[in-house]
């Protein structure tokens, strides 16, 4: 199968311009039609996903990847996510920073779509629907390129989506899927600077690196989360235990799950055994430093961590534990081993809270809460297209507003520059 990426790019650019006349009610109508069509084609979508899961199991995909791949118990939630986007305010056309200069020129900024997005992702077919809902709500077109492990699922989902677009007289090429998973087409997509305005990779570090090194288009990177929680001596240890349990076990295969627990030495003798005992009930295994190892001596699911273990995004029921003397060392550990995704402190000390918030330079910084809240839906954005860990132009969960840019509007009355 040969894919003409140049043609796909040109079709997407044309479609992005054709989206401009559609107002918010029309865009909401098409999103509701997509939700309906996904429900109507439920049987075909789940059957395609079941084949992907079976093939993934045969090919040795990890438990974490198989969990990300499955739609079997999540399709209803995916459909609800589309409806949730309908209820969100449309940022396109919003005007802000209005002012009149001393010379009488009237100036304001207006939010506009970015244009055409190229989204490259692995193993998560729900991303297909989330991305489409957000891009259409913001009048953007999108070129989707999923991984080989989820190809059948993505084909079935996009078929339903494009059917809904056609029923609503929307440009069908506003949503296109690259159905050949040869990596050559990723490279070609990254070079479509004449027609594609932004690239968003969602996957492992190798994918992000490949996109950064080969793209002629701006790339938004993120989603790789080595996430930390630091428990200091003033923390409510019962509340801290519940937070650590949630951050690690609620869904361990995602980027905002806890990877490393840092515990102040003055409470480590009490808290580390509490954590190991509680999380062992959920089959968590532990990679610990020497101090923590002494506190849980003999536990079968505990082993000494190597230095490289602090740089691993586990995506599994594995938790690193390190005992540290103070907040300074905790912050230095996060700076050395974190990925600027989601990090938090569990404390009752207002000075420690403020220092942590100021000095930990992550996209999401927490006080006395689970890292699992770094999510568009949880933070009131509806579905998210990605979680950015960079600083231009968006950071953290990327919702509707992050999929727009703006233009300056300058209105004069015969003004000429002196």
C-alpha cells in the first residue's frame, strides 16, 4: 500500500480552511453526530479492537501496553468524552487584550485555529477520538498516524467519525488516518511544512526524539512522566498513604502515575513500611535505596534500586522509594531524574509548600494531592490532545485553548505612520 503524504497534507489544508465558516452550534452538532455514530458502529469497533488485542498478546506486548490498547470497557467513556467537549466553551473567535493607543489605533487579539495538526501516537485508540473532538471543536484539521498495534481499531473509529462528518456536511478530509504504519510515512509527515502547522507525538522517548530530530514543523513534546511525590516530616501519614496508593495503583500504565516516592528520613521508619505493606496488597513491587531496604528487610517484593532505576518511567506496578534528609535533596533528586511532568509534596508546612511550588519546574506541581489529576478531564479541560512538558507554546494538559493561536486586529481611521 502506497500512501501519498503530499496529497493527504494538501487535503487537510483545504479542509482546515473549509472549517472556518462553521460556528460553535454547527461544530457541537457534528460532535454529537460522532458520538452517535461511534455508538451505532460499536460492534464493529469492539471487534476490530479485540483483534488488535489478540495480535498484541501474541506479539508479546506488555501488560501496560495491552491496557492502553483496550477499548473493551472504555468505549462508553470515550463517547462520553466527546459529549463533554460539546459542553465546553469554544475559544475560537474570542477576543482579548483590547486597547486604544494614544494615536487612536484600536488593537485587540482574536483566537484562531492553528490549522492542520499531525498527531503521531502509539497503542491508545481512545486518543483517536479525543484528538478528533478537540481539533474539530477548535476548527482544526488533523492527520492521525497511530501505531501498528492499534491499526484495526483506529480504522474502525475513523470510519465512524468520517461517516458523521459526511452526514453533517463537514469536510471529511478534516480527519484523515495514515493507514500504513511504515515509519517512512512518519518521516514524510514530519516534512510537510507547507501544509501541516504543528506535530504532536504521543508515545515513548524514542518517538519524541525522532520527531524533534527530523521535523521541519514545530513539535510539541511531552507525555513522558517520571513522576515524584515527596513526603516530609509534617505530613499527615494516613492521608499521604492514600495519596501514594492512588498515584501508583489507580492506573499504573499512564504517564501521570507515580514512579518514585521520596521520604524524609525522620518519618521513613514509620512510613516506608506502611507503604510497602499497603501497596503489596495490589501486587506492587519496589525498587528501593539502601536506607529504605533496611526498613523493610526481608520483604520478597523489594529489591535494591540501581542508579539507572531513578530514570525509569515504570508504567507498571513498580515503585521506587528513596529516603532523603530534607527538602533540598528531594528537589535536587527531582531536578536530576524528573521529566518536568507531574511532581508533588505531601506536607503541612506552608514554607515547604511554597518552596516546592516555586523551585520544582514541572508542568504540574502538586501539594497534598495525587499526580493522577494531570489530565484534561480532571482539570476541567474536557478531553486532552496531549500533556506538554515543554514551555512553547503550551504546557501541561492541552485542551481547547491550547489548540488555538491568535492574530492581531488593528483598526484605524486613516492612520499613517509618521
